[in-house]
C-alpha cells in the first residue's frame, strides 16, 4: 500500500558507478559540448544549439531533446538551486514555461571512489519506476550514456 506521503511527494533515486574521476563526470554535467553527447535517453538526441547553461546558484539552463524517429521535440528548462562543485548539483526540471516553485527537483551527488565516481540521482516531485518508458527509464538510459561517454 502506498502511503499518503509518498503520493503527495513522489520521488525516485538512481545509482550509477561511472568509470571516470569525479571532476570529469562533473564537467560532463555542466559543459554544453558534453551534455549534447549523453544527456538524453535512447532514440533521442540533444542538439548542441539547443543547450544553454549558466551553472551557478540561481542560474538557468535549457535544452531540447528531439525524437530521432519522428522529430518530436521535448523542450526542458530549469534553475540551478545548488552548485557545489564537484560534490552536488541540484536543479529544477521541467518545461520552459513551468513555475520553478512547482517543478520537480533533481539532486545529483558525485562521490569519488578511487578513479571512479558514484552517482546518486534523486528526482523529487514526479513518480518513476523501472519499465515506465518515461522519466525513470529516460534517466536510466541517460546515465548509461554518461557512463559510456566519460569512459572514453
């Protein structure tokens, strides 16, 4: 049975071990040239000219994912709430016209583990579960892309 608290505040967390140093993984999250190479699920692209980031507390970002098969666009934007390089990045996540106060919040923790990075990505304010072919699966695929990208 789902508690009322879980329904009122849906969230999920993903964990990933990335085979690259924490500073390298941080750069992949904050550099637009890097984001275009991994920040999307399978079957979707993020064109470089759609990405703009101002990585500072109160700064904003935007990007548009494009379905490779049918060209459907998914504009996304948000505000950085916490930028603690290279440990933690917290930002709102939604459509460009969404009220940031009502948008889901993504928190990414970067923990050094030798030459690797342990990532914990928590999404609050939207439900997700394995096999949803939506938010949970999309973030899972993006983290897989990230791991492949930074391993090169």
